């Protein structure tokens, strides 16, 4: 074994003393240590050198952690399902555009479409991303994948049953699907908790992960209470309390918290920028947690609407801190051109912020009748719709960066090494989706505002073409990632 120490002299010399020589000459060891410390101080004093060093660390977040990557089929099955449920969301809206235009609640295709988006696209993406990224972020081994396989086979068939029960409608299918989806999400909750409990480092990811986990438990309780109302089960929570809890804890508590936590590592990685300031990111998480707690004070019938206003303002402030940090990462990053994917991410940020602002205004309208009269033209479901479309925009934007990146890490190396992510990116479908998705979102919002079914049909058509393009984008990355099929000669008779 070579006992020579690493690192050359600051002047660039290549002569390296052995460990025995360093022990025999403590003064030389002190000089080398002083030179090393001086080099670190020069890096810290030079913003460009410091940014380069931190950007290199960010860019190697996944690249140096291959031992903690899941087999490709694990995350990609969830991502692939997410793209198909994205398409199903728009097709279900197209099935009955008149009902979708004025939808507020009740069984039918619009409710199935909503849950194809939330439980299908958003949750599938969140599950696949967190199962892959958390072991890397928290520096833990993957362990057995049997629980992930169990989660998949519990969650996917149950979700299909649930959507069928909502769309047809059939209460028996709805109840069976709800129980299966709940069991699947409980398995996911256990996997998430086990990983977070043994985590090291990444405090921003950990705090947001724990908040998302707590929100997931609450939203499951609220969801089962609402399904029980249709199935005749003893209610845990009445519908008047379960519905706002379900919307707030599913959309903001679970999904937005996961987005904020993982963006703190993914955005710097893609932009090659220094990570966001930990303390300020935790302040944003704390404001979000306070907002979720305040929701409970707003639930009783006699509660003041100002509790809702305060909760929305705190949530908006926390999210604004997050977006400000992410924009600073993008501005400081060495990679300036991030393409259409981050156009969608920025659109999503704007829609999520708008949803919280609209929710605060609508809550204030309940407290102030004069303001409520001025806001009567706002659809009741506008805040929730903005939140869902915002999350869809952010996640499809991030997915369009993650999929080629992960595929390049799993792809077999050729003569020139592993393929680069750009070679696994289907540029045409990506551009088509980047145009069709904002158009579909705009048409959907206008249709909800005006109550015109033909606009809803146009929105669904535009969204479906964009979703088909995204399916093609996923299929291209998956196909190019797979090793070429080998043929063997048939044995002689």
C-alpha cells in the first residue's frame, strides 16, 4: 500500500513526501497545512471560485451517488405512469366538458379527472422522485426494493379502481379503490419516514420531507372521511371539515412542501449554482408549517374567516421566500440556458403564488361583505385550480430535466462513455409540450371563468396533445436508455 499523502505543493510541484517523512518532520506538515488553509481562504474570498466549487458539488449530487440509485425500472415506472395519467386527466375533461366547466363537487368524470391529476400525475411523480432522490440526499443505502414493488402493485390497480368508481359512478369501486390507495400511500409513508429518520445532512430536504409526511397522514384521514360519506361508513370528520383539510394538506401541505424541499437540491444542480441559504429556506418552511396549523383554527363553523386569510398570507410568504431563493440560484448559476423546462417551472411558481393570493382574497371576502361583492366574479374553485395547474407545470418542467439525466446514468456506456442527457432528450416533443401546456392551462382558466363548455373542450384538446408529446418524450428517454437487444444464433438441429 502506498503511504504517500495526496495533494501537491501550492506552487504546483509534484514531489510528495511520504507519511513517514511527514511524521519525522512536523514543521513540514504544519507548512503544508498552512498552505492548504490559505488556498481554502482564497477560494472563499473569491466569489467566482467559491461559486465554481459549490456548483461542482451541486452538479455531482446524483453523478457521484450511483451506489444509491434505484434500478431504472423503479423510478421510471412511477414517472411513466405519471405521464399516462396526465393524458387521462385531459381526456376525462374532454369526456364531459359541460360538467367540467361548472364543477364544484360530486361524483362523475370531472372528479375522476381531478384525481387522475392529483393521485395519478402529481403523486406518482412525487413518489418516484422521493424514492430515488431521498436516499441520495440523505446519504443512505437503498436496501431492499420489495417494499417499493409492493407499493406499486397496491397503488396503481387501486387508483384505477378509484377513478372508475368516480367516473361511472360506482360507490363499491370507489370504496375498494380508496382503501387500496390508502394502503399504498401508508406503505409510501413508512418508506419516507424510515429514510428521513436515518438521514444525515441536507436539513432543508429533511424539514420539508417531515412536513410533507405529516400532511400526507392528515390528507389520508380527510380523504377516507369523504369517501365514507358516499359509502355510508361512520364519519371520522364531517364533509365540511374534511374537504378544506383535504385540499390544503394535499395541495400545499404534501405536494408544495416536497417541491420546495427537492427544488433546493435540483435547481442548483441543473443551474450549476451555489445552494440556497439554509437558514432562510428553513424560515420559509416554518411559515408553511404555521399556515398548515392555522387551518385547524379555521375549520369550526363559528371560526373567523381571518384565520384563513392569515394562513394563506403565511403560506404565500413562505413560498415567496422559496421562489426568491430559486431565482437567485438561477441568476448565479453557470448554466444560464435551461430551455423550455424551466419556462414551465417559472409558470408553475407564478400559478402557485397566484392560487394562495386568490385564496387569501376569497377568505377576506367572507369577512368583509363589501369585498366579497367585488370578488363575486371569481370562481369558487379558482384557487384550487391554480394550485393544481401550478404543481403540474413545475413537475412536468422538472421531469423533463430529470428523465434524460437519470436515463443517461442508467444507459450502457458506448465507445465514448455513457451518453449525455441531451442525446436522450426528444427535443421536438419537448417543445410541443412546452407550447401546448400553457395554452391548455390558459384555456382551462378562461373556460372556468366564463362557463363555456366549448372552451373547456379546446383546453382538453390542447392539453391532450401536449400530454401525448410528453408521453413520446418519456418513451424516447426510456428506449434510448435500454441496452440494445442481442440476438443469438439458433442451435443446430
